[in-house]
C-alpha cells in the first residue's frame, strides 16, 4: 500500500480559477513534506518544503498546508495560469536525515484558456 | 550554473544490452540521488550518495542495476543486462548538505526504452 496518496489523479480547470490538490500520508514519524511541480518532459522542481512542525508555506501563488494530526497536506494554487499545467507530486521524507522518501503518484493539472 | 546535467537524454536499446546513464551534479553539492519514474509506479528513489559514497541502495531493483560515483562531479547508473521492464525515465538529482530540508535539484532525465 502506497503510504502517500494524492487526489485527484487529474484535474482540469479554467485559467484564473483556484484549485486545491490533496495529499494524504501514513508515514510516521516523518522529517519533512515536499511538493514538486513537474512539467512534461522535465525533472521535478521543488515548490515548498515543510517540516512536521510547520502548518503552511507559500511560494508565490502556491500555498501548501500541513495537518500533522490528520496526516494531510494540500497545495492551493491561486489564480491559475496556463503555465501551471503540470504534474504535482507530494513527497514525504523520513527519518530525521530526510534522505528516505515516499512519493505520491502525482496529480496531473491542466489549465485551459 | 548549468544545473544537473544528464546524458543521454534519450536511449533506445535492445533487451540484453548494457545501458549506462550519466550524471553531473551541481558543483558544490555533496548529495547525489538516482530516481526512476514510470506511469505505473511514479517516482522511486534507487540510490543516493554522500561525498561520493553510496549511503542507501535499497531502492535498486536488482543486481542488474549498479551505480558508481568515482568523483564529486560524475556518477553513472548502469543496467546490465537491460530488460523491457526497465523502460522508464531516470532522473539524477543533487543537493548540498546544509540540512535535510535543502532543495534537491533534478536533471532533465534520461528516457530509456528497452525493446
């Protein structure tokens, strides 16, 4: 069983709209939780990194939240742009060294004009 | 900085052949990671190095896979013999040792197709 589950698997939204991607994990304890953006044909790029003690982290129009009690994280994208079309991957790392990882299978986001 | 460099970008080979993937990490980074990505399984960590030393290779699927890092600026991932199920995109990533929350920087990947 995958210890990091992402939903939805895919999502289509209109340009300018907001959206929220979900990540549920069972990994415990963990070191940090990361959200990556992966454009088609390219390597993942880090958006946010949160330690287990952080609740929220922003990077421009991207805001990640973390609820360690419910083991849920979300990535909220505000005022979406066509360039936001990509896969978004949630990664939970453990133990304290942070060099062992559980990966979600990603959410594929398509922003249409 | 040119970022993490991987070569080749695409590789097509026949089953049974040896395949060598190459990676040049960002200068000054002392952690290097090899990942595999498929549609079915997503991203998987294969192995990582710290200061050229393999630290954790528990993700390496079989003895057919081997990785080396002879110096701080070069690493290889070798598959011998290759099989069709090895077809995937292989990513190399690097980061500094400033802390476990440091960002990993990924290369563009090598798309491997084994016929």
